[in-house]
C-alpha cells in the first residue's frame, strides 16, 4: 500500500535517521519560489548531486535553454555532493525548505515516499513514463507499483576486461560462464616472489558500494537470485544463488585470484586487473584517464553460472520527481516533461537525429538513460562499442530494491561482504549474519 503523501514536516525519527552521515550544505536559506498568485513569476528549485564538472555543466545547459524560452516559470539549480544528498533532502524537508524538484538515487525512493517527501506522478505523466522507459527504469522510479518521477541516469552492470592481459594468458575472449571466469581469473593473476599482487585476475575491491555491493548483487541477479523478497519485508540472499555468489567470491580471494585491499578503479586502468564487474558510467572515466590504453578495454555481458542460464544483471539509477511541499507542482511536472520526453535535434549529429534533452545530457557525460530508443540513436552517433553491452542490459536488468530501509540494508550487506573477503566470516556466517541484520532493518516500521 502506498502511503498517503504528507505535505508538512517529518517526524523526529525520520529527522534523526537522516543525520548520521556528513551534514549539511552551506546556505540553507529558503529558496525564492514566487508568490504563487496567478500571473506572478514562478521560480522552481531543482536539487541534485550534479555539483561539479561535466554533470553540472550538462544539466545547466537545458536549464538555461528552458529559462531563455519561458518568461513566467524559471528553474534554479542547487547541488550538493552525492554523499550529502539524502541528508539534505531530509533535513531541508523537515525545515520547510525542500526544493520543488528532487533528483534522488532510486534506492532511497521507498524511504522518501514513506517520509512524505516525494509526490506521485499525475496519471498522464505516469502513463507517459511507463510507455517511454525500460521496465527496470520504471520499477526503479516506482514504490509499491506507483510511479514517482522520470528516470534519468540508469546504470547496468557488465564485465570489464583487459584484452591485453587475457591475450598474454592465451585466452581468446571474455568468459561466458562462472567456470570460465574462475579459470580466466587464475590464469591472468600474477604475484611477485614475495607474494605481492601484481595483477588481480578478478577485481574484488572494497573501494565503494559499487565495487563491493554492486558487483555482488549483479552476480546474484545473474544466478537468478534477489537481495530482498518481493514484499520488501525480508532478505532473500540466504538462498542457493546467494550461497553460490559468496562461495565464488570466497574462492577467488582464498586461491589468490583476487586481492580486495587493492583499489580496483586505479589498478584496472593501470593494467593490474584483468576483469571486474562494474557499471556503465565507468567507461567515460576510463576513456578519459587511459588515453591510448583504452583500446585494451573490452566490455561483455555478465558471465552466467551455466551456459544456458537466463541472462540478468543489476541496474541502479536516479530519477527526477516533485516534492510534496512544492507550491507549484503543475509547473514542476511540465518542466520535467519538457526535459525528459520532448525530442529535439541532437547537437553535433546529422540533421534529423533526435533524442530527449535528458538522454543527450546523460550520453554527453558517458552515461545512459532508461529510454532504449534514445540510447540506440545516440550510441549510433557516438559509437563507443563498450557502451552497447550496458544498453542491451536495459532489457533484462533487475532494479536495485528501493524499499524503506534499503540504504541501511545495503550498508549492512557491504559490511558482511567485506568480512567474508577478509576472512573474518565464513560463507555460512556471512549469509546468516546478513539475513539476520537485513531482516531486522527492512521489517521494522519506518
């Protein structure tokens, strides 16, 4: 059942839950939103994590275009670092200073809906979103079957591999099964005579959620498993599929093909990791940092436990939605429709190539949206073959669960995966502890 939206402040508990991470951005003054009287100017605020670099510039472009073409409704962007974003949403909402338009990580949607922060999409917008995006993207932007916004950035997971390292080990191509993955990992791994890792065959790394939880959940999905049950009230990882993933990762570490203490982001681009599972956003970063060595990078669909298995992987994403506290929801939804559904000519391409402004924005930043039609058009125009496996995965990816408590559940899973990799827990202990801790987290009343 979808909780009724609330327009007033958050409870003390919600406020407290928002506080543990890094706290507040500077400048919490309430943004000017116009008077709301008929005919008066409206200024919509949009709060995102596009705080710097190419993403900030990419978002500001269409916002400037909107402002130049609309006299009455203007849009003003506000940004904080991603690590501060959820806290900022919650604290500003509690203070009555929430932005009109929010750009949350979809993992948080259940918590934000439960807290009365996100407004459901009106029916005509929800129908438009359901028609225009992949199923995984729509599910990510939904809570209890109700759509809350336009999917923006969508990340699917696939296997990155270093062609040169595989070739030097006498391997023709990327693995298609877990057995081939283990064999390739062991044949490409190298250590010096003191036992120090020179090359990881398969990159397991505790660098961040993406390298720890993301790749584990991608492998879990590929094995037919799920992290959280369909009703969102318990974990489903303590299953044959979950055990198979934990045992695979445990073998890779204990038999010397993986070294979780190494930062895989740095090591892969330096030719010190043969294979790693990660999301599509990494291609843009690798291309920029590796220069001519990027030609050694290949991307393939995630290997499956068996050759004839059903393909699946993880998808994560962000969306743009409207705050329940916005005084101008109609104007906010209309801006989002203009940004996310109106097809316009793509700059730098031949005449007649059209895509939405959001899709062009994401591809310019090396990312994808959940609009497969746009992605085929844009990737045809910007032909990095390494992005295609991520595009293909839009058709079969499984969205990250976004139930209330999902962020806390993800943190608990990461803690137990790291304990498994570092030998602090056995496979049995890691599965049992994850089940107990996550069940307690997602089953409690939020």
